């Protein structure tokens, strides 16, 4: 066997189109031109052809590229052919493969395929696919149909890609908090990698002491694809403000592909300014006047700004027309730096008439510099006049409505005092937010009777209709009237139909809910996650607790105490549906929902 020189291979490449009649322009830049030897043939000899091979190189060690040389036609006299490898984009000088050469031989009558093995060296360098060739030459007893086998070394080394999540944190009232952003690596990391990072202001600024600037470098050793974290210090304050954000940017990467956009760190404001008013209860007296003093508080750590709010009285069972009290209205003002409560005085007139306890209200409105957390103060004028007759009163009642069918809401009418002569009273339902037209409940009316000496309580039953519509808790009334042989001390019972249908929130990424009504003990919310990662639920409402259920109402998790708040963190998938149960008491609970990557 003799080894082909590059000059001879080139000459054979240029000769091929002359022998085969193919336009020479089609082979000028094509290594397949080396196959010029393939068609110098006679029809009486078997023909040889070599197959191409493609294989991934691997990261270390070696792999064997096996080229198959096939014979077609009969082989009566035996045949042989020489072979040798030649460089192309893969070279022996770069240690891509090991040169090989030799000869293949077929004895007479043997037409079985023969193989040529070429050793390819693995590496961890990211590079394009590379090729080399196995050339057949000097065929004896056979013609060459395809004398050029292409070996393609497929690259299997890729540059890893970095990604970084957005993150958020409550700022706190003092000290510092640490906001942590996670940098993740996807793909292999054969050669090691590094990247620089730095923070940049958005609405949160270092000049305003919102956070502390951070910068540095992250590194990965070869083969390491674990995540890294970037920590940024956030400063707490008691200033009421919107949520602020800053950016964290990756730059100057080596051996990695960087994300297109920076990550955002959000500092959630947890400082609120609240107006609230208390309730007052005083006996009316038999004559003259008494002063009901309501206290309006301004709290929430916002004392370095101007604030004001309007107030006005409103009738309840006590009315100005009935000379029970004197109407009052006005404006309360806090100058910058003044945290002290303000007082609202209402004049109540005394009398000697026996009557039930009566109420009026002081309502807050048009706040400036804060929000209203409790906007209604109740003034209870306690009756201090003796009753010559037994007194009748009706209690309030509440029930969850249910999803279908009916439920019975029962009111109790009680009698206090002696009943020497017997007594009776009429009752009738009256619409509030719940109405008979809206099919919320069935109207009821009738009378209750007590025989002489009987002071036992009587009951009134009202049918409530279930539904599956999400709506606020609704109320209606049962009014007592037309008493005989008794006085009425409390003439109106409040019936509360407590909603037990989940409020749909839709797809949630981040949401803050306030003024959730927990008067019925709980609120249900339905939501769908925007993306996979974590679902975080947080409430700062004292006494409130959170529970998470899946779409089939199977319990998933309960909240736990974290820094004086109740917090729940659950790993979730994208587009996953949940029900959230917020339990507690009061008319103004708060819940924060975040779906974090």
C-alpha cells in the first residue's frame, strides 16, 4: 500500500469531473471531490463504496468511528483496496482523532462488507461539529463507486445559561432585612464559568436609604451547575409609601450565556396610616343633657405629614327628630408631627320615658393622608327609666347559606320582668341587603303569645335559600311591633346570611387584599397560579390564620407564625388552582398573595 499525498488527492479530485462528465465547477470547494476515484470502473468488476459516520465525541476518553466498506456484484478473482484518513475541520494536530491507514482484502467469492475503525478523542470544548475523511485508493480487482467516507464529530459541549428570579420582601419598621435573589444554571458547565453582578436604583434608591448597594462576582468550577445567591440589605422604616423596587444586573460573564433582562427586587411597604373611631355608651339621665365623647385615632407610624378627616352624626334608633340627641359634624385635623387623638362631642338629651336602648352613629369620611380602618362610631343611649310592664327583646342570628336547598335561621324573642296578665307581639321580616326578590330568604310574619305568668322565650323561624354565587354577607331584619301587655326593649333582630362561596381572584402573580370581612369567621378565595415556583400567603391581621386547599378542597397546608405575622409558603405548578381560607374576626382583615418563580 502507498500513502496518498495531498497533491495527488487534489489531482484526483480535479480529474473526477473529466472522467464522469460532471461540471467541474460543482466540486471546486467540496471535499467530496476526492471521490474522483469512484467512477474509473469497468462493468465486469465488483464495485466498492464506503459509508459516512456521525457520532458525538464525548467529554473524555475515546470513541470508535466504524466505517463500513460494502461490495456489490460478484467477486470471482478477489479484490483489495487501500485506505487512509485525511484532515478537514477535524485534525490530528488538534488531537481530534487518530490517523489511520491500511488495506482491505476480499478473497475470491467473498462479497461481505469490511470495516475501518478510527479513534476519536473526547473533549469538553464547545465548538462546531468537525469532519475528517477516510479515502479509498488503489483498488485492485474492483472499481470504486464511492471512495470517500465522511466522519462527522458532533459537538456535545454547550455553554450553560444563567437565569435569575425576581424577589420581594416586607421592609419592616426598623433595622434591616435581607432580600435574596437566586441565580440558576441550566445546561452543562464543562469549562467553568463566572459572572459579575451589581444593583441599580429604580423607585428604591440608595440615596433615600431604601437599600444598600451590592456588587460582586459569582464563580462556578467545571462541572458545577448549582445555584448561587445574591443578598441585598433592605433598610426598614415607618414611612407610609408605595412599594419600591431596584434592579440586580448580571454582566461580564465568562463561559455562560447571560439573561436578557435584570432581575427586580421589590420592597413591599408595610406602613399604613389609619383613622379609627371608638364606640361610646352612656345612660341618658332623666333631664338635662349628657355629652358623648368619641375618640378618633390616627395611627400607623405616619406623623410627619398633614392629615384630616370629616365626621357627621347619623340617626339609628335614636333620632334628632325624637329629640334623643343633637346632630354634629365637622373636620378633624392633624398637623405635621402630631400623633395625638382628636375628640368628637355629641349632646344627648335626658328623659323619663321608658324605651329600649337607642343608638346613633358618628361616621368618618373623606380621609386625607391615611385610610379608614374603622369608620363608624356607635353611640348607645342606655335607657335608665323603669318599665311597669315586662320587656320583650329579639336577638340577632346568623347562618351560612349553603350551596343549595334551604336552611332555617331561628331568632329568639325573650321576655324580662314579670308577666301577670299575659302578653303578645307581632313580628314581620324586612329586607336589608338580603331580599325576598333576590330569593335570599322567604318572608315571614305572625304573632307570639305568652299566657299569664309565662316568661319563657319564643322563637321565630325564617327560611334561607342556598346558592353558589359569591357575594358579601347579606342581612335582613325581623321587626317586633304592636306589643300588648309588654314593652319592647329591642324591636329589631338582625339576620345575617353568611356567604360560604369562594371569591374568584383569577390568575394571580401578586395581589394585596385589604378590608376582607371576617365578621362571619372566615372568607374563601379562589385563585390560579400564574407560573410555577412558590405560592406565598401572608396576613398581618391579629388573630387571623390561613389554610390552603387544592381545587378538590383537599387540605394542602396551614400558615405558621413568622415575625409576628401568619405566613404560608407552598411549592406550586403553573396554572394550578387553589382555595384559600382566611379565618378570624373583624370587618377589615388583610391578605397578601405572591406567586414567586
